[in-house]
């Protein structure tokens, strides 16, 4: 009697084939295929290749007509199989002991348009030179026909040995399917693999592999990997491998018959698999290559090909939502099916079990219920089991059968569940307790509980953000922010952000901050100001959950003003007392200041890994300290602040210089210098300048991951523009810039630069030396700077935003203006903007640069006597839009 695992040698059906192996068109592949191609000989292509080419295109045309991925796999696989068998018959007729095997994706008949062709050539004994030569010819034929072969060849012993030490190879061999040659050799190979494979070790290895994959992509990204990402095809493959290694058929219906999954789960898996398989086929066809990431470049093409939406953005949103739903379904089922398959192996192992109470028991770090109908009979246990999971450090997960029962009950929830005071108290307790909060909210989001409990949440699940700096859908971004706030409260993470952590750990109303993180972006996608719209949601929640009045007001205030701190810190001069004073008119207490600072830190860190850096951290902390002083009663104005700065500088310089020299420097720089540069900048710049302030110079210093550059030289046209252009040629990002023209007509410009992400810290010294050399040549008139057009990033090209310009006159000083620009980021953008300034005789005094990944939000302080003329202002803005567009 043949065993199940030996039967699988002849069956490698694609998941969801209703338990019936696909039967090839030809009963005798080699003979029938050769007979067929005799009728289709051409002069331009060998017969086998001609028929293969035609069959592959026919498979694609059929797919494009019906968009059914499983049909495509069948047709494509048969086309390739028949060609392989024909070539094998031509080359290996004298080597009957060899066996040609399909393995990996080809073995399970899941062959995408540009997938590698996974094959094995097995021999009873070590390969001879003649056999090696034939295999080389065979591989060359496959490459010549663009089949991208990935072939493992050798004796049975050699192949089995490779599987013993390589989990990837062992997994590929698990999918082995006989194609041609010796069936006996193929069967012996399967027997050898089966006898040596440690099933438990294989399962643990695949679970570790999956965990490592997920760690690389902890949330659903905007450019998801269809194959290897969280909830991707590889997660389904892992389920099937865990089944197959236990002699179960890798088929959804078969798993249902064996009670591993139920009817609903089988349907969800089949539907999700088909969705992802279709998207991966579409990606390969659109890219013309093997491409598994749904990258920005291809999203619009794939969406259009699938007939989504009338507009590009709408079509992309529909496409991505379909992907997120499928990936979420797989992630949900993963936590039920994987443990159940794993338990089958460990069923005979000792189990550590003890009772928790009348409803629950604890089994091997899992929590389980005694009555699987408990959640439907007593709905308070839907949150109750999560409370126990959150409170018990020894419990890591919910047991799979309990999780299945819990999820089934969740899907039946309605508005009455939210209205129940018991459930409201339970939900609020998650935030009041704090421990395990991030994992708790991710669990509730994954299984749709948050969307059931908070109707507003359902509208943001999988919602894309087309702003060029958020890299997560809205719901995942919120959960990242919540995670960041929670980490600030945990002492073991204090080393990450010591100052913010110390504030958080001393903050009394932590649960209000957690709730603010949950609600701060909940109103996105409603065609309005999400910060103001979210206030109504926050207030309703506070009332329904009986928050103390002060706590509810603080929650609503944080939601309404959650962008204020970052806007002021990144767009305004936070060293200006008037800016700080205006900020504190809104943030009118130290409690609000601390809470808003902590929420802002968490929000910025949860937006995009590229955005957060030590410079941003310093900006926020500087504003916090300035506001704290103001709220503590230490008030100042621009004049008194400038006087204090001048006095501090005098005390610093008089240690090594006489008073006359210092006064001469003061006269050369002018009073404006002490208004625009702060104490830290002054204490670095003036000691560098005082000895010879009549001569040009360049100075640099490094601080953390930043490079500070000071350029001091006699004023000429377009100097700032040309310096910016030279900096951009070194691939450096300008984080901030100040431009001052001194009383004796020198420029005194300071730039704060950062290495782009493709560089590392070791490159800093090399780039610094090279930049210093070129800047010194520039100030000496020995180097000119040319203009090279540079393109924006891929995301900016395929998901652009409309540039925005706002020019505002200063109400207190005539001919002075504030210019705010929002646009797509690209190299040399600042240089191009200031080129327009020069063309229109607009003088730049200060630039506040806020680079948010692929988006910039810059603020410039300008002086120009001509912009009060309507025509000249219109021409100025028109030219700016040209360089921004």
C-alpha cells in the first residue's frame, strides 16, 4: 500500500483545486508534444521552443480574458512541463537512471510569468562527466528560452545531505513532483528525504523563518511585498508546508476534511490566496520581470489593468484596500491555523495546564476557555479574555480553538455591544492598565474588534495617505504612535529617548496620552480638517466612558492640537520670544505642554523611519524648554534677547581679545546678527571669525549625525543658491539654513546637513573633507557651480502632490515677507527656489527647512521692496511654481 507522502510525489496541485489533481492534456507528454510541434516548425525558432512560446502566450491571453489565476497556473505549468519533457527526451535518452523533478513553486504548480523554474536532477549515484555535460546543455537550453532555471543536481545522497543542512532546500524538496526520467529514482529520493526529516525541527525552523520575515516588516507598508510580506503568499505556503510535512495534502478542502480549518476559514483562505496570486501575476506582467513588491511605479498600472476606479488615486486606493483585506485575512487565520498544525506534532508531549477560574485555564503559555460557546452566551468575555491576556505575564497568546470561537463571536457584534457599560469599562481598562497595550490594540485591530467597537475606526482601516511622508495606512500609523507612547513609559526603553522617557514616566495621566494616540488621526479621510473632526469623536468617547471632565478636555485638546508642536518647531524660529509667546497662548499649562510634546515625539517617530533624527529631536526639545521657561514666568522680547546674546558673546571673547577688537567685530556684523543667530551658534561662529573677519572663510563641525557648515565671504549675486547647489552635488540633505548679510556686506550663512540614508557614519569624514575643499575653492573664486537637473524619488513621481505657496507680508515691518512652500522633495530644490529669489531681487534672511521624506515644508524670511506690486508678486509666484512643479 502506498503511503500518502509517496502519493504526493505524483500530485502537486495548486491550493484550492477542490481535491482533484489537474490532469495534463497529454497522457504521453513527450510523444504527443513532439507530434504536435512537427506541425508547427518555423525557420526562426526551434520546434519545441516555438510551441512553448505559443503556449505561454496563450496562457497569458486566457488569463487576461478571465483573470483567473488558478487557470493560468494550470496552463502555464503544462506548457513548461511539456517542453521540459521533450527536451529531456532529446538529451537524456541514454541516461535512463536520472530523474527530472519539479520542486519549490514549480513543484506545487504555482508558476508565475517570470518565476524562477525550480528543478532537481537526481541520480542514484554520483554524476558522471557525461551526465554533467548533458545537464549543462539542458540548463543552457532553458536559459536560451528565458525560463530562468534554478536547478539542484547530484546523487540522491548529495541532494539529501544538502536538505539536511539547508532548510530552504528541504522545503523546496517537500514540493517534489516527478516530471521525466526514472520514476524509481524519484521515489527513492522521496523515501530518503522522508526518513531523514525531523518533522518537529522542520516546523520550528519554518516558524522561526516566518517570525524573522515578519520582523522585517512589522506593519502593512505602502509598497507591500505580495510574496514575503506580513499576510503574504509565503504565509499561506508556510501553512501548507506544515500540513504537508505531516502527510496532509496541501489543499484547503483536504485540511477542512481533516478538521484543521472550518468551512468559513477554507473559503477565506481560498479567496485571499486567489487575490494575492492574481496581484502577483499582474505585477509580473506589468513590470515585465519578476517583481513581488507592489511598488509605487506599478500601482497605477496594476489598478488600471484590473479596472479599479475612474481616477488614478481612487483606483490605487481600491487596489491597496483589496490587498490589505486579503493580507489581514491571512494574518488572522495564521494565528489560528499555524498553532493547530503545530499542536498535531506535540499532542503526545507533556502539557503544563492549570485552572485560572471557572471559565478559563492556562495551557503552555496559552489561555483557553472551557466552554467554546462562552463568548456568544456571555459577550463580556470578548473583552474579558483580552483583559486576562493583558494582565497575565505567563500567558502569551490565545489557544487556537479559543481564538476561533472568540473571532466567530466578534463577527456578530453590533451597536449594543458598545452601549453596554460593562464593555465600556473593560475597554477603558486596557488603557488605564497600560501593560501590553500595543499588543492588545493590534490584536483587536487585526480581528476587527476595534472597527466593531468604534465605527469611526472602520473608515481608516487600510486607508492610504497620499502626503509623501506617511509610509503606513492610517490604522497602522495610529498603532505605531500608540506603541511609541507606550515605549516612553517603559523604563527598559529609556535609553532610546532619555529626556522624553523621563517626562513620560513622571506624567500622571498616561492613559489620556494613550487615548490621544488612538484618536489623533481617527477622522482622516472625511474631507475636512481631521484634527477638528476628531475632537467630536474624542469628546463622545470621553462622555460615554465617563472620563473625569478634566481628562476628557485634555484628550480633546490633544487631538485638536496634535500637529501644533511639530508645525512650530519645524516651520518657525523657535528662538524668537514672540514665536514662543504665541505658542504658549495655546499651550497654556505645563500639563498640556508635556502631553503635547510626548504625543508629537511619538507621532513623528511613527510616521516614517526616514523622518525622525536627532535634529528633529533637538528641535522639539528646544521648543519644549523655551515654552517651559515662558510658562514659568521667564518672559523676554527680541531686543532684550539680542542684548543678552551680545553680552554673553562679549564675556566669551574678552578672555582672549581686547575690547576694541570685539567692538570692531560688532560693528562689522551689525545688530541683526544677534537677532537671527542663537547662543549656541554665536559661541561657535564668533571665535572662528574674530581674528580675521575681513577675510573669507569656511568652517565645519560635526555633531551627532549632522554636519554644521559656516560660509563667510564677501557678498555677490546668487551666493546662497550656488552654495546650496554645491552641497546638493555631494548628496547631502539640508536640514536647516540661515542666511545673513552683515553690515560690512559679507554673507554669513550657516547650513545644517545630514547624510542621506544610503550613506553611513563612516562616509562623513570623507564627504566633509571633499566638501570643505570645494567650498574653499568656491570662496576663492576658483570653482564655479553648474546646474544639473535631478529627479525626485519614485514615490514622488508616481504619487505627486500639488505644490503650495503662501506669501504673507509682515504686519510690523514693511517690505518683509514670510514665504511658506509645500512641495515634492528632490535634490537641489532649495538651490532652485533661491535661484528664483535672485532673479526677482528677493533677499533671503532665514530659511527653516522641514524635510519629511519625499515632501518639503519650508518657510523663508524674505526682504524685497517690489513685492507690494501685484504684477511682480504674481510673476514671482509663477516662477516659483515652475521650479516646484
